[in-house]
């Protein structure tokens, strides 16, 4: 039976795991390419979903080779990005101002 696996960075992986999807973490283009080649040769997966930023880090030649495959289907999708401390600070201040004066402002 074909399975689905997600290749993502360590920050996004837990969300997919909570949804019950098998996840492989990768931190570099070299690691991503090795993971993809190993999973493809294994023949266990019907679909491999790769974080767009990880797929973008691969060489154009490798990326094209992976994207041309039909079994397994290798697709890249954008992953959610967690807000940095600066964005969280802006949201906090904006929420406080909205609560205090009753209007939403852009900071």
C-alpha cells in the first residue's frame, strides 16, 4: 500500500505528526536530496510532500528530476511560518491598543 510522507524542517514537523502523517526532518539541501533518493528507492511511498523552501534549495537538475516522477509523486508546498519575536510584539501591542480604544490599527 502506498503511503504519504512529508519532508519538512524541524519547526513544522510536529504539526504534521499530530495529524498522523509520517514526517522526515531535513535541515539542508544535501540532507533533503539524500532523504528523497532513499525514500524513492524504497518504493514504499506513493506521495512525498516536500517543504517548498527545502525543494528550492536543491539544484535545478535534482529538483526537475524529482518533480518529473509520477510514482512516487513528489510535490512541494509552502509550509506555515511561525512568527518571529518582532511580529509577536507588534501583534501584542496592536491587540492591546484595539482592546483599549476599540479600533484596530496597523503598526
